[in-house]
């Protein structure tokens, strides 16, 4: 009879599950960081405050703040609303093969007279 369970080796199943969990966590974190970077970049180009984006996307300023800090994962509806606010303003995004993104800005947004 084994009385000390700490000497038992972890099974392969438990190890694989733990590795998948860590990998999924890293993927989720990188997705949050990319979404946060997209929000900050688009707001900078448009000159919008967090409050202004929140009003246009029908979410709170605090939600924008937390998303920009990558503290939380965006709900699907929130992500759709934010993306729509940017699209309506003339900002688009494309995924790059390396995992990054490219911001596409309509020429009307950029005022060359300044």
C-alpha cells in the first residue's frame, strides 16, 4: 500500500493536459495583447479617447481601459462592436502571417494640410 502520494510520478495524460493548458493560455494572452494594440493604434490615428470609442462602440470607458491593458478577454459582441466602430471610421485590420497585424487607414482620415 502506498501512503505517500508525492512519490508517484505524474502520468503522461496529466502532463499533456497541463502542457496544452499552458499553450492555450499563452495563445489567449497573445490574442489579448494583439487586440489591445489594435485598439490603441486605431484610437491614436483617429484621435479618439477611450470614452469616445466607448460611446461609439456602446461599451463603457472602463471596458476599453481593461481591454487596452489586456487584463480581460473581449466578449465576442464587444469585439464586434469595437471593430465596427473602427470600420465605420475608416480603419481596418489585416492579420499577417507572422501573427501580427496591419492597420489599413482610408486616405480621407489623414489630413495632409497640417
